[in-house]
């Protein structure tokens, strides 16, 4: 088949990622042509270890707020948190229409109900195979396989040429309750001509093919067969609808009732059931309040906590904090997920605690087939490249090592090095009739979510939190008469996270004497520069503590004038 000739366009096509590069999560792509913008996905990320107290990380969408009138729509590839999780926050700042497949929009709608909006979010359901027109962009949704149903890759037709955005995908020849990835359509688009391929890189380091989800089903059947006399608890990602469906199917086969435990798990299962993406025989799913009506070997518990989250259902079971379920040697716990990088310690803490209780724990180090990835390995990535035959290529969705490895795969396939672009968050790839190059940046970065606060915790607050966590705090408190300049009380020295006061009374006495001398000196000299006095107290106190202990606690002087 010969390629269709693309009408020569004189404009410039700009592509920028506001997240999803040099990191796992926070995926957000901006595609712009002559004053019209299309946004692909809007996900959240999880905090790094040094982001103390931070719950979530979302992309900085300053550029989108500044250009809201240009945004024609937000199109979503699937319903995972790293692709839709930031929308509840972002849609409070901008209000373009949002397009996604039924399950994706169903999950998103549940998230949006937890917050309030000045403008009601405009959510639109599309289906795989459908095309929509958004300004100068025509977007086609193409079915792919992933660890959640209704995942799609996007064929974005622009005036300058076709962009293929892979979303998250793998090639599963035997998917569970969903059609196989539409490779023929992707191949057709490749024959017509693909200007730019934006392809995920999560598993770019892994050779071969990602195993089929059905492999997990066979492992689950074996686990159920071998443990017919025990209660089985399985922790997995709440969004892995296919995995939960296989657990329900296997439980029905062995005559077990199923309890869905964990708020996010219950929400997604409820949504999937309502939309027809999951099914269970009448009476299979029971409420957790009814578990005492059945013997332990008649029960399967499907729960959250596969990543060791401290408030998750599995965590509370492991540490005997669950109000309804107490684990014992009569239980088998299956962790049907791999630890996300950075969560290994949390997961190991739970596994160790479960072993202390005498629980039989089955996880990837024991049985390798209790989890399979939803992301393409090297041979599948090569297939995507071979089918699309892109002129330009931008690896996305991964740390730098993943992007670099994906680039090497493209080079191995014969793609030209000057046509491969490893970008960075905020950097703009510009394409026109003359070629492609990096040209400038747009505002970008991380916005930290702490409780109900969005963006009110920045670098200075995090620095203070790290300081407090590592060195503690010393509070110097004194009351001074404004008339006489005499100390009325104090200075009192309060220590938190620094030293135990009762065992360091000599040091505390020395600090009281030191700070009292500084305060009296300032008042004797009739010096009213209170900021200078507090700075002197901090400096002299820090110097004394450093000499005595080699520590550097935060020092907070509080001087009250009466």
C-alpha cells in the first residue's frame, strides 16, 4: 500500500510533556498547532522519600491555565491514577471538555464527586474505534491491552501529520474479557504515514514479551486448589479489573464467597460491575459484615495494600488494626502485584509482619506468576515501531534509563538518531515542514498535595520538615517587661526531637544563661531591633549546640513583651 500524501501545512506543531519524563507517573502531554491545544492524560505521581508529609504530586498546569481558551479538549488513554488522578485538582483550575472510554470516565466521575467545582466538569464518553474532531485535531481511539479494560492508544491527526500516542499497552494474545489490541488498525495508520510516535517506555529494559494476564489465572487456580482448607486473601491493584475478575471466577469454581475490601477497590469494582466490565454470580459477592456466617475456607478476601500503603486494608490486617478481619496461621495471603520502585520497603514490612503471624504469604519471590505487567516489553515495543514506521520518535512514560533504552531499541530498528528526541518536562519539540528540533520551554514542574492543600507546600516548607525530622527543634521562650526591660519569665528551653531534657539539664541551664544574657544586653543598650536579637539568639545557640553535640536543630526564639 502506498502512503497517502499529506497536504503541505505551513504551521508549526509543538509537543511538550508536563509530566511523565524522568519519572514514573504524572503523565500529561500537550500538543499544540497554531493556537489550538490538545491535552493527553492528566495523571498524578507519588511523593519521593524526601517529600515528608506529602500525599500526592500533580503536574504544574500553569501553561494550560494561561492558555485555557486554546484548549480544545483533554483526551484520556485509560483509567489509572498516573493518567487521570490529577484531573480532580486540575479541573478546579480549567474546564475544557474531557473525553475517555466508558470505564475511564466512570472511574473519573467517581473521583470528581468527592470535590466541588465552579463549572460542572464536561465529561464525554467515547469508544474504541471512534473518531472525534477537536479543533484542528482529529482523534481516533484504538483498542489496546493493558491491566485495566477500555485502554486505548490515540491516533491524533494534525494539519502537519499523524501523531500516534501509545498510552500504556501490551500485546496480549489471550486477554481476559476484552478484545486483543487492534494491531491491524495501527498497521494501517503506519502505511498511511506517521509523523511522530510517542511511545511508553516503562518496560523498555525487559527483553521478550510481557506474559498474558491469563497466566495469573492459572497460578490462582493452583493456589486455590492447594489451600482448600484456608481462607485466602489477595491484595492487588484496585484498578486491575481483569485480575479481580479472575479471582471472582476462581472463587466461584471452588465454592467460595468473595469480600471486596478497601475503599478504592470497592469503588472501582462497583463502577466496573455497573458498566458491565465485571460480572459475578448472584450471591458470590458478600458484605464484610457477613463473613462470620461462613467458615474461613469458604471465603476469599480481595483487598487493597499491594504497595504496602499504611492505611490500606492489607496493612491493617497485617498489624491487627482491622476491625473485622484477624489473620492467623489458618490464612493464606497472596500479594498479586510487583512493588512500584520506592515502595519495596513498605511491602517488605507487611510481608515480614504477616510471616510473624504465621500466615502463609505468596508473592513474586515465591511464585513468579502471581502478577504480570500491563506494559510492553522490548519485542512488543519493536512491534509498535515496525507497524507505525514513524518519521520522528519521542519515548515517553519512564525514568531516563527507560527512555534511553527505548531510544537504543529504535536505533536497532534502523531509525535515524537525529529523528529520535528524548525530551524533558516542559521542553518543546517543534515540528514543521523543515524538520524537527527542540525549541524553548513552557512553564512546568511539580505541585505538591498535602491533605486539602494543593500547592501550598513548597521547597522551603519541605526543607523545614526535613530539618525537623533529622535534627529536631529547640524553642527559646521568654517574657520581657516593656517598661523596665527586665526578664519577667524564662528563658525557658523546650526540646522536641533533639535531646531528652531530663538527661541534659546542664546543657539546658547553659542555654538559658546564654539566651538570658543576649536578651538583657539588647535591652540594656536600648536596642529595639527585635529581629536582630532573635537572629543573635539563633546564631549563638546554634554555635553552642554544635560545639557540644555536633547537631544542628531548628532554633525558634519567641520573645513576648508585656
